[in-house]
């Protein structure tokens, strides 16, 4: 069995387990969440982000781009500064993460207040940012995708990615589903047109790479 199959099996099992947990502990959760204030959710959110920051820093990730300056936007994907500044083409993918996490937790934990669902989404996104910057995933990107010069994100970029997920989550909370679906299609198409990559292709190439896609992206 390939590691991609193991990944998807594990992800499916996790989703089912979380759904069952939310259903079978419904009454307990409602009583528990009633006592949590918005201030507590904010403090917990900041704690999760701060823990991700510390984890990345002590993993040896550079705080900012080694070029020595900070840019609001960096649009050259085939460069050593990609994933080093505040935003880039892959920021759109993290907004879509927020869309997806909101819909995921609305499905598997519909009785949870939005604050609890947000904390779960934030924990998942922060965990991914840490995992993404391990040698295992960095090397996977370099071997299977066009990111030959990828050596991991800066801490600044990783925290910015988490905040873009936050933006996507609350956009999905406030706007109707059809508009979020339309925004996802637009972002994916827009980014694909300009850099021949997007979230969908990123997932495909990370889990089960196709050589013809890699050649097309590199062309």
C-alpha cells in the first residue's frame, strides 16, 4: 500500500471518529461549550498560533526570508524567496483551507458553536504548517513537485498562512455556500492560469505525482 493510500485511509478514519465523537457526546458538548466565553476562544486561538510559532522556531525555521527584508507580496514561485514573505500565490490555497475546514466541521460537528469549530480548524491548520516544514514533507515536495528550490517556509510565512486560513474560515461562516464554492473555483482557476499550480494539483503531486503534470508545470 502506498503512503498516499495510508494518508487518505487515516484521514477518512479521523473524520469518521470525529463525527462519531461529536454525535455521541452531543449533550455533554453543549453543556461544556455554554460555559466558554468568546474571550476564552480568542485566548485559546492565540495560544495555538503561538505554540505553532514556537514549534517552527525551535525546528530551525528562519524567522523571515534570508534575503533580510519582508515583502507584503512575492509573486515569483521559482525563486528562493517563495514561501518566505507575508503572502504569495499559495496564500489563496490557505484561504481555501479555511473554506474547507468550515464546511468540514459544520458537517461533522453541527452542534458545536462556531468558536469550537474554529479552534478545531485552527489546530488542524497549525499542525499542518508544522508538519509541512519537517524534512519529510520538504523532501517530498522537492522530489515529487516542481519545487526544486523549496527548503521550507519562513516562520513569518507559516504564521501568515495560518491567518489566511482564519480569513477563509470566517468568510465561509458569513457568506452563503454558493459564493464560497464560486470563490474556490475562481481562486483555483486564477492561480492555475498564472503559475500552473493550485491547491488541487499540489495535493495530487504530493500524494500521487504524475510525471506529465510535473513536465507541464516545469514548462
